[in-house]
C-alpha cells in the first residue's frame, strides 16, 4: 500500500489539475514538510499563461511556501518534526563565482523550487534543509507566507543603496510594488510616489505608506511625479517591467539617478532611451530574488507590524481549488491569493 498525496500540475491556464503521486521521502540533508499555506505569485500566472521566460510548461508550482516539518533525513542539523518553516526557494550550486561571492541568488546554475522543480502546492514536499528558515515565534502562517514576496523588494531596495532622505517612485502596485513601498519606507526614503492603473490599488499604496499615488496611464504622469516629489526622482523601482514603464522610469529619474528593474520582463527586446541613459548618467540595474540576509530583514519587518496582512491577502482557496486560485489571481483587483493545505494524505489515492 503506497501512501499517496495530492499535488498541483499546471499544463496551461485551462489545464490545472490535482495529480495523485507517491508521498515523497526525505533523503540525506532534506526535510519532509507538510504544506500549510502557499502564495500564488505573478510568476505563477505568467508561467501558466506560457509567458514566463524561464519557466517551462508543464510545471508543479509552489515557491511562496510555509509548512511544518514531519520527518527529516540525515544531516539536517537541529531541525526536527514540528518545526514551522518558510521556504527560501533558490536552489543554487554553491560552486560558481557568484555563489562563492555570496550572490547565490544569481547562481550560474540556479533553479527555483516550484518553478524548475516540483514545489509546495501539494500535501507534502521535500526540500534541502539549508533552503528553509524557521518561522519566528509569534508569527502567524499568513504573516510567514509574505516573507518570500517581501524579500524580493527588500533585496531590490538594498541594490539602490542608502535611501535616507531620497525620493522614490514605485511603478506598479501589485504585491511586489506594494511591498516595495514598505521596504523603501523602512530604508529611509523621504517621499514615495506610486503609479498604478487601478484606483483601489492606489488607495492600498497610500495606506501602506506611499505619500502620493498617481494613475499610471496619465499623459502628464512624469510631470505629476516630479511635482509630487519636488523634482526628478532619485530612485525608480520598475515593478511592471514593460516598454511603457521603462520609458516612464527613464523620463522620471534624476540625472545620476538609479532605475531598479524589479518586475519580470517579457521575453524579447524592450526599447530604452540610451541617449538619455548616457547623457544623464542613469544607472539601470536588474534585481533577482534575494538571499538569506533579505529573508531575515523581511521577517524582522513583518514581526514589527510594518506589513498589514489584511491589505495584502485578498483571497484564500483550499488546495483542491488551486485552479480557481490561479484564475482569481488574474483579477486585477486581487493582491495576494493564497492556497491552504490541510496535509490530508490517503492510501492508494483514497
């Protein structure tokens, strides 16, 4: 009798199913974890639509994950059954120059748990013990599942350097844009402007700490941003990463300023005004994922109460309704959609 678990398989947006597979077993250096809650990321919806440049279909999602250790392999240190853990999903080689310098988030052989490998949208999953963090005492699962999405803006803000007293524009008020507001405010930004098409998300941005929220489609957007921030912007975080947003960022940023590309761009080419980049000494920098230090900062921020889960978590679905969770994530009024699992496992699929 083989123990079976449920696991989500995504072949396309129209073909998201629950498969029954043998329960995994923790190998050396691995933890066997019972899933409690998983976030649906913009990367997940892009992948399901066939638009993500680095995730191939079919795939088995779940990289924003919180769970409880149920068994351990050998060599996992002091992890033990019952420990609550948060997944840090970047699976790195540890050998390449980037890994050796501590920048394992851009490992030459990087794979992402739940993107290039089976993820946590399942009753149980295994993961190397080095790729999880303990959930801090007193932190709820709903708070813990926001650590991974917050770590990305924390890393992006760190790439921009010291923000103390500087002006910031955040383009896009999806989950990453909203959390970039939180991270930039924590880093000392003097004034923050957010651009967003939806009025409801502009209102959320203001409640989460932005000083002004502007309609992204306004023809005079750049002028309005300059007026709101007292002139050209010191740092622009592009959380949209499309041709229009990059053009806005380039026009918005100050001479000698910094554009940080946070959103996942579409495959192919994006026009950039190189004449302005050269003439104004604009620095354009990409940012990918995070490291353990960013996770620690994100956990500290959440523990401090700086992140209002009620503003970010807008829908929750059980595992068997994962397809509905993916569909809900396409609703632009949603912010963070979660999937919960009760860890129920049967025998021979029952």
